[in-house]
């Protein structure tokens, strides 16, 4: 569901099914959607609007099998097109007819339909598949985490390849129905609302629905033995949380943190506007991973996030992404700052709310505690490069840029920007440049120079720039005063264990 490709003419073109084949110039869809950070991610030539995944998973063997039905629309005359996928495919049908297919590259599934597909037409693709996700890797890694009681698919920027065929890039968002049968006694957790559970012959089928556009990396599946809790936020959003029964000493702290999901979402709505989805929650499988991920409506948390006790700050971070990252998604992966800079800044606001240090104090601390020669300052949060996509600078320097903006335009305008942006680009995609222009339009001030200083220069903004941004004024006179570490710092930093590949 790449909103920029929805042209008024597309529907009209779909009615012209009688175009003679000889009149069209059939060509293969590109094996990548055109993201310079990840040239092979996503695909060209079509746009998916809905994924229907009907699966069966056996936790004992990690075997996943089932059928994916994709509803798509072509964006060019297609002789062939790719999906991104790693499991073993037994049959592909396109518009009802068997198609030929072959695996290529690191994660491509090339599909050649029996009849070529004219641009602007509706296409239904059915893929039957099976496999053991934990045995599959691409580029030397796997995003499928085997647990003692099952498995989990959650990673960024890639997680889908291990459990469903897709156009794997945030530019192509879609709605989802995810229905997974697991042995009685296990649960299947996914995004959105639980539509039904049905049991038959020792198997229970969990059917989940996401009815708002969702990026592929934000789709998640976890199978295991969970304690499930339910509730409703003050604002009326239903909550489903799931905790592996196997979390040991981390169980209490995980639950004491994530059970505050409704409270945190309501608090964030005061800053970001109404919560954009119809479901809330979080889940903690028994993985040995260290990170958390903003999987849509239901973030993934690693047990390790709670090893030192409760951490509501990480819940704030992942829920902030529901507005900044999930509803409004990156246009390309270079735009990661519009996710991480804001989710980190939400943690600073939470610290302020909790009386554990204001955003200004945290900004001053970050600025003062990183000397000019720290490589931290060579990372450009506005376009960090794929190798630094999840570098700590994207988070901390990224949030520093927002504090600089806040001081430049004042609280009233700053918070109007924070609240207006998720509405302006709801359920779509946007670039860092779009944010700069949006902030300029709301404030009526030129801001290019400010963002260039804080997001794009490969060096520490000097004292004049920091003074202009009201950051760490007392630490700039060469007096050598040691920065004061805000009380919230340890918990904010505990969310830093991010991606490893
Ligand atoms: Zn994040």
C-alpha cells in the first residue's frame, strides 16, 4: 500500500483488461524497491494492499507451513515479479493459474505468471509453503528466534522473509489477517485484534487482524506458552499482553513495566494526538536477544530489557513508535531519524514527567558527555548510512536535534509540530526532508540551517551552535564543569541494546 502510487487513473486502467499483449512492453519487476541502503529489499512492479496468512506451526520442530494470499495491484506491465522469502515454496498461483517460480539472490522468489500482467490491474497471488525458519539465513543471519517453547519473528529492517512472502519494504504497507494453528496449550501472538480462537483435534487456531496499513517489518509472530493479560486503556483501546511463562527472574519486572501500556499510550496521546490503531499490547518471549521492537500495536520486548528491574522507559519508546515509525513510516531507510530520534525524545519527555530529569537536562548531559573527538559526532542522524542505521547517535544526537528545535521555536510551536506530524502523514510514509519542511511551515521560521547542524554535519556542533540552541550553556566556557547525569539516564540507556548485524 504505497500511498504515493495510488493514482486516480489506476482504477480506470484496471477496467481495460482487453489490451492486446502485443501492445504492451512486458518486463520483469525490479528485484528491489529502490532503497539505496538495501538495494535488494522490497520489489518493483506491484503494490500489495492485503496479506492473508493461514499457517500451522509446530513448536517442537519449528516447522511452519501454510498459505499466503496476497492482494496486489500492478504498477507496470509485468512479465515476471519477485517476492522476498526464504522458506520452501511448493506452489504459486497468480489470478488462479499456476505460475512458475524460482529462488534467486539472497531472498528473492521470482514468479513468472502464466499470462503477463498489464499495469494497473488487480492481482491475487497464492503461495503455498513450508519450512523450518530457524534453519534459514540470508546475508549470514536469521531474524527468526527459536525459543524453548516455540519461535519468534521480530527484527528490523528484515523479519518477514522467515515467515511469509512479501514486498519487504516500508513503502509498501498493507492490512493483514494472520491465522496460526498451534498445539493446544501453546499460543500464537501477532499484531492487532484477536478475531477468534478455535480448537479442533488438539490444535488451536488464533486469528489476528490488522486493519490499518502496516509495514512488513512491523508484522510479528510469536508462538510459545504465554500468560496473556487483557485490559482497556482509559481512552478505550483494548490491550492484549503476553508473557512467556519461562521468563524466570525477569517475569515480575517485565510484567510490571508492560502492564502500564494503556497508561503510557494515553500519556503519549497528549503529545502526539489520538492513538492511531485499534489495539494495544506488548509481548515478551523467552529469547536471548537484547533488543525491543515496535511491532505494530504489540511491541516485542526481550527479557533482558528487564534484567535490572522495571523499565517503563522502554515501553514509552516502543509505544512512541506507534505514531513515529508505524503510522508514519520511513520513506527510505535513510529516514530512520523520524523513527528513532522521536522515540528517544519521548523517553526524555517521560523522564521530565517522572521528575527524573528534564529533556533539557538530558540534552545538556548528552552534549557535554561526548567530547568533540568522539566518533559519535561523525554519524549523521539525517542520513547515517546502512552501517550506522541503528547507531546510538541516531537516537541521542537525533533527540538532541529535537531539543535544539524546541529551543529555537518555543514550546507551543514545538508541541504543535509533534502533534501535527502524525496526523499530516497518518498511515503513510515520509522523509526527513518532509519533517524539516513541515516544522518550517508550522513555525513560519527557516530551519534548514538548524537541522543541517544537528542532523547532517559529521562533527560536534560547536559552542556558538550549542549556545544558539540553548544546549549545555554552562559547559561551554571551558570551565570543565562535569555534566550532571540525570536520574533517568540508566533506564533510557538500557534501551540501547539494538541491532547487531
Ligand atoms: Zn526505536
